[in-house]
C-alpha cells in the first residue's frame, strides 16, 4: 500500500474530531489525500491544501452542496496526487462509496457515527451504508453501540473507540484559563463540541436558571439547529468555533464539563470523544445517560436524565473528590491516539497479506 484516499463528511478546517486525529497519524505511513464534500462556487474546480504528507481536496462546484457527494473531477484530482499506486480507500461517509470502485486497495469504513440517524441525512444513506458494510475489507466502529449494530457483518468489524491527546489536555490544570472563562464567576460549566440537534436545550435553559446561577459556556460551532432554540440568558455564553489548540485553556477555567445530550435517534449510538478530553483535563463531568459513556465510565461521571436531575448531577460533579478525578485521568492516559492509529494501520496491513 502506497497511499490512502479518504472520503470525509466533515470539514477539515472545522472541529477537530476522530478523522483528523487518525488521518494525520496515518500520513506518517503513506501519503494521504482527503476529499471533502462539495462547496458551492461560481464554477467547478478543486482547491488542494497541503499539510505535510496529507493533502485536502475541497471540490468547489457550481451545482453547490449535495449529490453527488463525490464526482469524477474530484477522483481525477486525487489520482493526480496519489498516482497509480495501490491505494487504501478510507470512508467516513457512505455517500462517497464511489471511491471504492475508483482505486485499487482495501476498503476501510471507519464508522464514527450513525449518520443516517442525524437530521437532514441524505436520502439513501442507510442503503448505501449496508452496501459499504457488505463490501468493506475492514470496519472500525468508534463505540460500543455502533459496534453492536454492525457486528453481524463478521470478524472484519472491530471495536475501536476514540482516544485523546493526553499530553495536550492534561496540561489544562497548569495553564492560564482562557479569558472567556477566566472573567466569569464560579461555578463555570462548559460544553465543548458541535452545537446541533444532539443537545438538550431544555436542560441548558433549566441549568441557567438553577439556584447557583452557573455560567454556562458552549464552545463550538452551531450547525443544523435554529438559534431560536437556544436559552438566552446573561449567564449563557456561546463562543462559536475556536481553535482546537485553545481547548485546554477553556477547560482550565471550568468547574464542570458538560455532556447535555438529548435522548433521541441522533444520540442513540454516539460515543463522545470529548469524554476522554474532559478526563485528561481533570475536570469533573456531568452527562445525560449516553449508553456508551455509561458502559465504560459510569463510575467516573455524574448522570442526570432530565433538567432537575441534570442540575443535581452538576452539583455532585462540583464536589467530585481528587481520587475520582485521578482515576478518570488515568483512564484517559491509556487511550492515546498514537497507539490507536498504529493498531488500526496494522489491521489494514494485515488485511492484505
């Protein structure tokens, strides 16, 4: 294998998530080309950005965003960058399944979310995912729930939960808090991540009205949700997207890290990467009952399933003792992205022997 082409539903310059962590590390082994979904433009062309041994193709199309999510022009651009070498096809979205027929090499599906369950999912995604699961050489499931619902496709399906850049986030207690949180009176409750249909906005509104009047800070971009749903209070703060490198400074000024996820179809199979980031930063965690979190970490988080019990969970989290925070941080220490990426690459290499 002399190259890897990845089909990605996320934006490379957006929130730094599982694909970014893995693909930048896989680029230590082979040249990596990432193809994003199309952007609207006045005419058709492919923008190519280079990040060392990884290049990102951004297809700019006059037709705008939407089907087809991968076309011959983008495929031709990827071929021009990778040559005619034996190429791994690494997909994050079934909507780019056409890549599998365009390159020789193993087909890998790194399933990080049940995308067909999300709001505004493209038509036919569930059927395309079935075809991808059947045709893939390897399937990596990013959490227990995803694995359980795809294990029927055999031994090629492997459970590979997400990791953490431990050294980066474990530095949080020793660095200066970000000015956004440093100026807020305690308690400060922070959520880090995409703000979309997966968030329980009733819980956020109730939390803002709790007796202690915490400052609730939501750190991340807003996607696919009407801002009219947001609680508008003086103690609720939206930062918008921030650089990944700045996240430890936000957590340095945080009393409780939040995972206030709604209980709906889009959260049924999630395995939040932020859990281990919070643990590494040694910040106590309050969460709604997400199945994967409870399966692995129920003794390391405080849980509430509605506004009243979530407020109570935050109060318990504030009082979390040093022993629990130490145990959580030690769990994070053993789940580094470097080791995860290396193990996944070894699985790919073994699949073609």
